[in-house]
């Protein structure tokens, strides 16, 4: 009998992790006020497996952005630690706006750069300080922007599509797809979307907000997202998605992000609200794509909701009508396609 | 005729990269005890480097359990790495062997804390180097200067080694006394005039076959080998080498082009001494104090040799241009070699096994022929080493043709030349002489059964067998004789 370790890969290529962090203020205020469900409402746990026992008993609780950042930084450090040459790029997506947080674009104007400390591995230190500073700057910017606009635009969905486009451009610029002539080992790249915004309910009672935040929180962004997804699919870049709002909040899953990770062979997972995020991040999202199928296991992917959004009202449709020329989707039959006339 | 099969050796040279660069270190660590590792894991930098030197799957297993409050259970592990639940405990132990070898599991609590600290910066051991704030008037070396300095110092040692083995030596600078001492004690160089080996004259050392093999290794392997020789040399003199090894790892986590304070980073006297020794190999750059009293400034700058110790990939750190420079060889199927280089050291190394015909300022043309390759083999260089060298330095043009990079014809020919030297094989043997054909046949079958028959000569009725089976065979012959005589 051969030992299982014989089949383990001997080495993996350096990997570039692009993180897209949703920092939409409304979503995080929702996340930090999650209430434990009424114990009478929730069904009794059905004979949990033994090693899931503790997990199932952990209470559902809120999480705040600073708490989550602590966890996230450790996860990113783990990624940097796991192989020499691993890199991290962080984009943040707020209401209607996205920005590159790390690596810091133009250096540190005027002030001194990140201080090196003797007890921190210097790439860790740079990441921690750079990300913290970038995030603080961005939040300050957003605050003034919101104040200037009297809170207008606060209801815009997070600019995940814009961040994803920037991420794909970044990948294309810094690690272009291997040409046949290049001899260097190709780097692995992947995108991890940390989504804090629940998908808007597609139930009809929620119709007013559905038009506002667009079907699935992607107003007008549906086409953009799908374009990103197909670009990533072509470039073989998996898009991993971690959705934070747990199912217990009664919100819908963001179906288009779920489609994105399904189409690009990424991992989609929805937090259950019961803590343990650090361990979940390490278990589900740390292993590079080369090690994902073997030997490590992935969480089973739920059935994917493949519904699309119509181009005319941005509603999620079960049955759509597709223009035979430009493949645009409409919710009712039209004699002449509005898109390509 | 049996076709020679070189497929296994080809495989070795093909994907040997990755783990093999630190082979010297691995051997050393495998032989250490728990207490040594406890000493070592006091430094967060060591934890990080050891983690990175593990195979990728094991790295992720460690990271997976790093923040877990429970111990590692076999059931969880089987689920994690998708193994059947009835996998035996021995096999699971076997999977975890690299972790046990490094004493990461078992005594995990200790290293676990340290590794956690290295992730969230709450350590206290200053193991990542205390930065030094250079004054404004101080001359801070740039990254290019550091790489150049490191390369130059390192290559001057290699050049010295290779020129000692050539008739028309290169112009070299003799390395410092300590370096020579290390080269001698490691067996890379020897004093041929001093047969007793007691009082070697360090000034007329010549390279040994081990030294030739060393020259053909890639840079990372060479660096670790030298460091391990250094460590064993120190081990003989003093007892505790853990602080020295942890200093190596600390250097490995430092950043190229940054200044570090020697006195604050490495407090102990022994570590200070090691640091000044490492300077002679080009691992660090340290300026002289401006006050001219010969003492060294407190600031030091690790060169790329030091900062890439734990990287596993030196070419990557040097950037594209430098990596490209390492790939300069074009080998044709007619055994012609074109080497686009003007580096004296590379040419000298090529000269070991290539018949160099033409030399231009940036191009050397030569031919692999039997005479030169066999001369190299006499010096102790194996065919596999030559192939590995040719493969790792192959020009990017060579990658355009379908793999393998080196044409099988040449690879096979090199192996055949190697085999030629080994046509005679000396074995100890016992000879049996027989008078009757019958007895001879029976004994031959019996010897074959023992798997110890070396040679049978039926015409002269002679059998040559392994000495190990002499006794049982003699008993057998005696028994047979008795039977034949009808007793």
C-alpha cells in the first residue's frame, strides 16, 4: 500500500491573492447588529456530527469591521507566510466607489513610510500598516463625500464590480498570461471577494428596495459583473466568495457572486454567523488552487441560482426573453431589441 | 543486448528542484533532538523559515491547526486531506512525518505560540532584525550594489577553488584564512603535499572531487552546504549551535537593501563572531567605521545571498535580468555548446567538461567530447551532475523546442560515457572448484537459489559466489558429496 503523501505535490507556484473587501457602511452596520435568533423559532439541531458539535452550539453573534479586520490580517499574513513569493493585493469597495488599498500606490507623501519593527517579519508589517492606513484614509474620504452629498449615494450598492475590474486589470498588468516563449514558472492568481452586502430579496414584497439596490444588489452592474466573470474564466482566475451576512438574518444570498464563483471554479461559502471566521478562512480559502482538489477538500457548493437580470428593469427574472442578435435579456417580449435596435 | 535505461536518473535531474536546495540543512535538522528545536524555536524567524521549508501540503496542515484550540486528531486530518477513514494510523503518521521530524507536532504548544506571534507581531525575540537608522551622511548601498558585492565575494571563493584545479589558473584573490580553513575542513579542498593530513598548508590547497561536484551545484545548494559546513565546524569547537542556525534564519527573513543594527539584533558574543565570519562569504555588507580604527560600523546590510536563504528560489529574487543571465547555454544535438557568457567562473566551470574551441568577448563555443567528459568524470563529477548543470543553465531559446530541454541523445551519451568507466566491477568472491559435472550443476542451482551467484564457468567447472553464502553452500556441497558417495 502506498502512502498518501506520495501523491502530494512537491511544490506549488507563488500565488497572488487579490482581496476585494466590501466596506459598505450600511452592510457593516447590519452585520454588527445581528441578533441571536429567538431560540423558540429555530428548529432543534438535528443530531450534529460529533466534531461539529461545538460548532453547532456556538451562538450566532454580530461581527464588527475592526474585529473582522484583525482576523483578516492574520489570514493575509498566513497567505504571505505559506510560500516565499506570495503576494497580496487589497481593493476595498464602498458605496459606489472602489479603491486600491494595498500595495499603496504612490508611496507615503510627506510622512515617513511604515516603520519596521524587530519582531515583525517585514512584509507582514508593511501589509498590516499599509492596509490599516489605506482603510482609514478611504473611510475618511467616504465620510466627507457622504457629508458633502447629504447622505446621497449611501444606498448605492458596493462597487464590487468596479473593484473586480480593477483587480483583473491589475492581474493583467503585473502577471500577464504566460506566453509560449516565457520560461518562468507561471504564478497563480486568484480573487477573493469578501461580501458584506446581502443580496436584495427577490421576493415581491421588497419590490421598492429591489429597484433601488437593483436585483441582487447589482444595479446596472450585472453586465459588468458577468463580463468580469467571463474574463476571469478565460484567464483561469478563480473567484472565491465569502458572504458574511448569515442566513439567519433572513437575507438572500448574492446569487450573482455565487454564479461568479461557480463559473470560475472558485469557492463560494456563506458564513453561518457562529464565529470561527479565522478558522474558516484558513480552512476554506488559504489553500492555493493547485492544492484545492487534492489533497484538501472544499466545502460542498450549494445549488447555484442561475437566474439572470433583465436589461430593461434590472429585475431578476425566472423566464427571460433573449434578443437573438445581441443576447440581451428582457423580462417581456419586445418586437425590437432596445439594446441593438 | 539489454538497452540501458536511464529513465530514473533523468527524472532525478528533471524535478529535483525545490526540496533539494536545502538538502544539507534537512540532513542536519533530521539529526537533532527535541531540545535543539526548543532552543531554535525561541526565535519567530526560525518558525517562519522552517514552516516555509516544509512541503506545501504540510505547510497548510500546520497553518490549518495553528489557531485551533484542539489538538490534531486523526479523524479530522483524514477529512481534511481527503483520505479514507479506515486509513491505518501508521500511514497517517507517515503523512505527518515531515512535521514530526521538525518537532512541530507533539511539542506543538511551544512552536505554536511562537508561530502565532510571528503572524500577529507580539513576539519579543527581535528575530527579524532590529532596523538601523542610518545617518544622513552615511553611504547607504543600493540593492544593485549589494547584489554585486554578494556575487563578487561568493564567486571569488568559487573562482579560487576552480583555479586551483586548472593548469593555467585564473587570476584570483586568495580568500581569508577562515574561509580556507572551512574549505579544507569540509573536504572541498585538500593539500595534496600533506599526506598525513595533520598539518595542511592552507596556501596550497587544491580542489578535490567533492569540490568539483560542489561547483556544479546551483547557488542555493552551495550556500546551504557552506553554511552547514560552517555549522559543523563551529559545533566541534563549541557546543551550542542553535543560536548560530537561528541567526542564519534571521538573515533569511531580512529585506534586501535595508539596514540592520548588528549589536541590537544579535546580542551574544558568539553571534557577533558568526556575523563577521559571514561577511567574508558575502552574506552581509558592513562598512568600516569612518574613524579608521579598523572596527566595523554597527549597521549591516544583508545581501541577496542572505535574504534568499529561505526563499527556495534565488533567480526570482534577482529579478528577470539576473535570472536570464544564469541561462546562457545552448546545446545542440551535435554536442556543440554555445555559452553566452563572459563570466570567468562560468567559463572555468564549463572548461571542466567541455572542449572549448573559440572564445569571443561574450560567447564561448565548445564541444562536449568523450575525452573531456571522461576527464571530468575522473575528477569525480558524475554524468547526472553535468546534465543537471546543462539543464539548469539552458538558454531560454532551448525551451522553445519541445521538452525535454536537453536532447535525449546527449543525455544518454553522457550516461554511456559514465557507464564506460564502470565496466569493471570488483566484488569479493569465493571460488568453488568441482570435479563432477553433476555436483557442479546442483551447486550452481543452489547458489542461484541463495541469490549469491556471481559467475559460473561451466567449461572449467568453476563457481564464484558471494562470500556471504559461502558457509551454507559448503555445507550443501558436503551433504551432496555424502549422498553421491552413497552414505
